[in-house]
C-alpha cells in the first residue's frame, strides 16, 4: 500500500484544475497545489489580500517584499495580473466569482459541512481568517487533508464534531488515501484510491460510508 | 488652499481620544502604518478598541500598544499567528476582549460604514458559532446573517504616495485593508513614503481619493519586512 505523500496529494488535486479557472488556495497544504499547475495552463490564482493572477515564489533577484500572498510569503504577479483592495477581493470571493477554493480541514461531513477553524466551542482564540467567506462564497469547495488525525481518528465523518466553518458546501476531498466526491443526499463517493489502498482499508479509516459508483 | 500634509507626528496624532475605535491597516507588514502606531503609543490614548487583521506580533507596534494595557478590545480575523505572544498572554489572563470576524465580513463592515449602510446580510458565517446573537434571514432559499457596519473614530493607514489633497496611491499588495479603513473612519491619518506635487499623481491610479483622508505624514519607511 502506497498512500499519497503530501506532494502527491497536491499534484493529484492540481490535475483536476482546468485552464481558465479562478482559484483561491488556503494557507498550508492547499498552497502547494499551485506548484503542480504548469504555467502554460492558465489558471488565475487569487489571494485574499488582493492579488489576482499570482505566480510562483520569486527568484532571489526579483524578490519584492511589497508583493505577498495570504500566507504572507513573497510571490510574483503573472502578466495579466492585477491588484485590488480587501473589500473588492472579498466581493469577488463572496459574490461567487471564484471557481474553486481549496482549504485544509479538521473534519468533512457526508452532507458537505466543513470544520477547519476551531477545535472546540471554548477554543482559547480561534483564528477564522477568510475561511468562512471562501467556504460560503466559492463556486466549488475542495478540501485537502490527511485521511485521519495523527492519532488515527477519521476525518471523513457523518457529522462534524468541531465547530463548523461552512455548511454543506464541500464538493470534493483529497486525502493521502484517495479522492472522494461529496454528493448531497448520498455522501462520500470514491473517485480514486492511492496505489494499493483498498476500498475496505479506506472505509476502515473513515467514519462515514464510502460509496462507489 | 487644501493642505492635508502635516509636518510632525504630534500633529498627526492630535486629538485622538481615550475610548476611540482605531482601525489599523496592513496585511502582514505590507501596508502597515508602523510609524503611526508608534506615534499612537507615544500620544497616550487608552481604552482603545483596535481593528486589524491580526492581533500584533512580537513586542512592537500593535502588540506593544496592547502590552502597555492601552487596548480594551481587539476586533480581528486571525488573532493567532506566529509571534502573537502578547495577545495570547493578555487573552488568557482575561485582560483583553476579542471579537473574531471573518476577514471578508470585516472588510465589508468597514466598507458599509463608509458607504452609509448600517447593516447588511451575508452567507458568510451563517449556521456557525459566529452567527450567535445575529439575525438570520432566508433569501431565495439560502440562509444569511445580518452584520452591522463598523464605523470608527480613527484610521491609521499606509500608502506609497500622496499629494496635498490626500489622494493616495498604493504599491502592489499594499492596498489590502487601507482603502476601506480610510472610508470607515471620522479621522483618517495616512503614513506615506512619497509626496508628489498636486496634479502629478495619475488620476487613473489614485485608489483612495483625498475625500476620505484627513492627514498625511511622510515617513521613509523603506521595504516591509517579510
């Protein structure tokens, strides 16, 4: 059995992003997806802080500290790129102009709910950032995360236990074990499994039924 | 003659009262009005409500203002970030009030304040913990929650270039919260790297018209730290 490594998970998600989409990638694992989208496939990466048409990290000789992404790392701007302020950037997000958002997750439920911002109602100081705006506003919401927690608890569940970020909007989940669509009324549907991962094994690592077509 | 350019930090900070709501621009260090925050620390106003995307890092700027016990409440989207040590300590000790706001809702609440809109409905946060205590309403089969506008007494912002009318041009991702904060405050103070003669700023490039700006202070800030 060869579960996907993190770069493989990112590459697998990148495969499914077609030319022409406007895409917002969350901080952390989702950000790495951009590295696997070839530059000649024109995908417009949008960053919450008002960068439209982000390119890869700069070479040392073209580093520009005024140009950063939502994770506060230096980036570049592609030809055709533009800048907007925060309110316009989030109008784009909340107004349904983003084709795809990919976020990390603590839990995804069979009904498409996502929990990814707080680990309890009494979290000392949860940080929500733009996750609720993206979760509610993007046309499609994908989640990229490990299939289970470090201590082996399933993250694909019937109902989220953690506080919700967005309700019923997750369409697809990429994990180290495979790719799963989330379909209203059905739940998780297996799209792809990592090499050597059986349906039985993936099911044993999930707390919700995995359906096959 | 209209001239919003002030010559000293003391002049820039004049009249900021205890109990004020203060908006602080910037995302990361880009577009962050470092010098004005230092000026506010020096000026002495206390019992402040501060609105910023993060809750300060290290022991400088906003973090320093909080450490000195001058901030009663912070409104932000992402309080917990690398180096937010001062906030975490104060929050644990119950010495600072926190209001978490989704980033887009925060920007829109300020835009609304600047545009004379007292409240609006958004799908962001509907059905979550952050919807508690807020009016929920269904439009076209989807649930939305009501968010109030976020007007402020003071905005501290940073821009790349200004003229004496207070027109502002930003650099790269330096716009971020600055233009909406300029709209939402009664007193908007801009820290700028450069000042141009009136008429030299390209009207097509001015993002914040001087209408929203009250005072401009030129500061050689140099590059943001990343």
